[in-house]
């Protein structure tokens, strides 16, 4: 899956990692619904996972991203604006 992190670029993430990416996406959604202000940790975990398991495609290969994730210092409002019914990452 081709995932873009805003402000950082694209990452090709293996299908074998998508279950974990989706789990982290769900944790981020839950954190946004929580009265505690812990969404930043959940966002960091999701972005770190994509950076760790993803491989950057060559700069000259431009394809449309299948998923777009917020930039690392996105606000809670920024993230909420990007959420869809299935979260940030579709199942």
C-alpha cells in the first residue's frame, strides 16, 4: 500500500504490515474520543510504524497515494478533518 505522510513523502508499506497499521489507526481514533489528551502518542506510534516498515519509492516515481496521514505535528482538529468512516487507513 502506498501511504503518504504529509510533509514527509510516500512510503510503500507491505501488505503484511497492514493489520498493525490498522490497529494503530484504531488506537488513534480511540485517543481522539478519549477525554485524556493522548492523541499525540497514538499519532506518533502510527507514523513511526509507517516510517519503520515502509520503503520510500524513488523520487521520479510519482503515484497517487492510497492513504494520506497527517503531518507529525498535526493538531487534533487537523486529524479529525482527515478522518473518514473507516479511520485514516481503510481496512
